C-alpha cells in the first residue's frame, strides 16, 4: 500500500507520526506507481483452518519467512506473537484465517484475519492463578505496537516487531 498525493495538511501530519514508517507516502500518483514495484515488501501468506495444528504451522511460517528474509533473530519473538494470534482465532473465533507476514523495515508485521467481528483486546485485570488470558499481554510486551482492525464481517489482528 502506498499513499499518493496527500493534501499539505495530511502530509505534514504524516511526517510527524510513525505512520510513514509503515505506509510509504509519495508526492503524486505517478511517483507512487513508479516506486511501488521497487518498494514491494517481502510477504508470505497462508490460509489456516481453526484447528490446534494451526499454531504449529504458524511457527513454521515464521521460521521460513525469517530465514528467507535473513532476519533469523526475529523468528523467536515473531513465532510467539503469531502463535498467540492464531491460538486466539482457534479458541475464540473458530473461523478459517489468513496469516500474513510482511517485512518492511524497520518492522516485521504479522497479521491474522478471521471471520469474527469481536474486537481483540488485552485483559487489563486478570486473576494471576487463571490458566489463560495472558496472550495479548504477551503480544503487547513483545511488539512495538499491535491492534485490531475491522475488515468485512471479521477483523485483522496485527502486530509490528522491530526489524532493524
């Protein structure tokens, strides 16, 4: 995704935020089109069913992507993050999911799209003796930022890991 020809006010705001690190901004459509191919970020996508083995497959995808993109140091933390996101779909949404890993320095973005409209949110006060409920807190600690975005009838839960 490339943002082309923003108005002056929007361009100034974008320059003051971290959004331009994730979404490239170009002066006009011609520049965006010319540079879009050159700036294509490495991406790996897979469709997974909501079964327990999906977590193992998610870890395999991360290991494959990090090895292919020469960022093996991200395989551990990215595997933990993606396993939590996929596990939440298996446990809570129960729908098929699409997993996407994208390397656009300075971040590795992991995302899981599912068919549930229920927003993902970390539990703020939790019984420390409970068996579950800490997954998104772990995601929050391991990533630069994370969030949940509505898409169609479902949502995408995404996380950004530093990839310097």
